[in-house]
């Protein structure tokens, strides 16, 4: 399903057809992958969610298109719920 909580252990050297390529030694705490210190952007990392740099929890890997689809679906669902509630409640 989704690759979650792997902490960078499944980083590969690039697109592979199998599990033949060894993991790449990449520091996921490297500043070049963290935009504004909060947003993780690494298209090479196969994980959709990664551990937050500070604090507790996970954040999306914005280098993956699936993260943008997930966020778009959340925003669309929120707007739809707001519209549905505003239509039901009298003004």
C-alpha cells in the first residue's frame, strides 16, 4: 500500500525494475530536502509520509504527485462538507 514510517531506509538510486539496487545513503534530515524547515520535498524518496523533523508525527513528501492528490482530495472534501452544511442550515 503506502510506504510509511520508513525513515529513508528504502531510498533507491533511481527508478528500478526490482529490488536489485542497493539503498542510497541519503540523509533525510539534510536541509536541501526541507523547504522553509517544514515541508519535505524529495522526489527520490518513495515514501508518501515521512517522520517530522521536529516534534511528533508525520508530514507529506511533497516531491511525490500522490501527496498533492491526497491534499487536493482533503481540500475538496472540506469544501464539499462546508457547502453541504451551509445548504442544510437556515440562514
